[in-house]
C-alpha cells in the first residue's frame, strides 16, 4: 500500500531444483577496521568444480569486517604455515583446507584456521557432503571463521527469499545469503510480493495476485504445500510473523479502509487491532513480540508508528521527513531500518531507536524492502542500479556494500531468513 513500487501464485512445487547461478557480487567500500585475512586455495578444490575458497573469501568480505589478502598459494589443513612469511604480507588470519572426492560420490571437506599474529591454530572442522551441498559447506566455513574471529554468529549459511520478474513471469525464489544456489518456490503469471519468513525458517508468507486480487498465502518451502490464510473482501497484504510463529499480522480492507489485523498462523481467529480513518499498513513485530511497528498516514503523510502487539496506544517513531515507510527491526530490537523519500529519491535509513538519530546508508535513489540479517550486522534491500532491479547488502554504517547483480532478470522483494538450516 505504501510500497513505492513493486512488480505490480501459480504453481507451488516446494523448492524445485536449483537454477543456474544468476548473480555476480560486487563489493565496494572500506570499513573502519577490517581484519586482513588470507583464504588460501583449498587442495583439490578444482576437482570439485567449485572454488570453495573464493566463496569463503567473498562471504567474509561482504560482512565488512574482513579484508581479503590476495594469494595464489595452496594451503591445506595439514600444512604448517610459516607465520613470519604470512605476517610479512600483513595477514592476521589464514584459512586453508582440502576437498577430496569420496568413493560414494560425496566430498570430504576439511579446513583449518590460524591466528597468524599469535602463531596459533584456532581450530577447524571436517564434513562429508554431497556435491549439491558444497556451496553450503563453504558458507559454513565462513560462518565458523567469522564466529571464531569476532565472537558473533555468522549468517552466510542462512537463506534469503526474493522475487524475480522475467517478461510476464513472476518467481518467488529461495537462495543462499549471497543470492546463489536459488531454488524456485513459486511461479506465477501474476505479481508476488512481500515474502516473510516464519521464525523457524520452514515457511514463507507472501502476497499473490494469482486470483486477480491480493491474498495472503503461507507455503512450506520444503514440501510446497500452500495454505490460503487471508482472502477476504478487498485487499489482503503485508503479512508479518510473530516471533513465536503462532500469529500473523496483516493489512486488510475487508471493513473499508486499510487497517491492521491479527490472525492465527492458519488464518483463524481474525481480529482488528487498529481503528482509524487513516491507512495503517506494513506491520512488523518487535523481536520480543510485545510491540508492532507499522506505517500510517494518520499524521498527514506516511510515518512509522509503534503500538502494543494486541492493539492500544500508538506512538509515532519517525519525525524527520514527510514520507517514511517499510519498517524493519533488528534482531536485538535496537535499530530500525526504513525507507525515506528525499525530494524524488527513496533512500535506506537506519535509526537508533534509543536515541532517535537516523542516517542514510545507501547511495542509490530507488531503495525498497529492507530486511535485517539474523545477526543484525547487515541489511539486504532492493534498489535500482545501472538500469536493473538489483539486491544490495550494506553494513549498518553504510561503509561496505555488496551488489547482487542478476544478468537475466529483475530482482525485488528481498527477505532475509532466520538461523537454522
């Protein structure tokens, strides 16, 4: 309703087999402090048909906390690196490993992490994976390295959902966090918008126009089973999950204007939680489930408000600018991401909810649909760059950005999934 623009389902088939890699990732910017890290080529990774070391490096660089140091060296987990040589190359940490094909067709993936400054091993792991899981194995290595060196959980093995448009076809896809390894969840000749992950990562709620009107569906991403949960008179839009996964908030017009409603996860027990003459839309729960943030024009133009999750007194949150939409709350509940209109530009903003200060973190002008990574350190959003609809990730200070550029289709409506895979 307040979405600035959209592609404005259908045959669900769970996650249909992986499609060809569609993205190239372009990383730009320099963070204030970055760990210089060398990801050496893994022994025999060429024989696996996938450069695991390159995936690990790209993941870590995209986080904004690491600076990849170029190396053509092959280092495996059995090596005894000469730390002085690596220190001379300004390397603080080193990762090496191997990829060995097993007799049953799987691959034995092993790696080790070294603290070059201290000259110490920091650990490593091994796993036997199917060929189709090699990319996931690389993301899990990046997660391990990230956590060992930062003390925080990595998000590289999580997933994102997004919608592509090619010609007159709309496709809801589920992919790795870098946009690769995409699988089709839904194809439709009609628009699909507003995907939202259930907290357990097994289901997606979304809006499909397949019946010539906006209706809310919930789909199991593994089996493809779909459930129509909101198909009332008028429009049904903007689904959002409660943190416990038991409820959905949505915007319905069944009683006239656009208002917020709560319902059970299967669409039962629908009840209205806002009563205003305004347009109330784009609800999102706070991480503790006690509050709902939403967009309303009750003050004259669209702004972001907060109220108790069950309804009640409403508090305005955004005051700078006359047009603020698309709220997303960080997993720790401290930061609000949203889109503001500045003249004719739509910019991604980040606000400290405790202090109320906000800053623009994008350098594009057609931003949409911000969504936090589950560790709260990155935001994915849709925008337009060089004539294409693309996805981007950014650090919260806007200093490191990664552009996920598709060469085949336009891409919008990103949603970052939870931990657990």
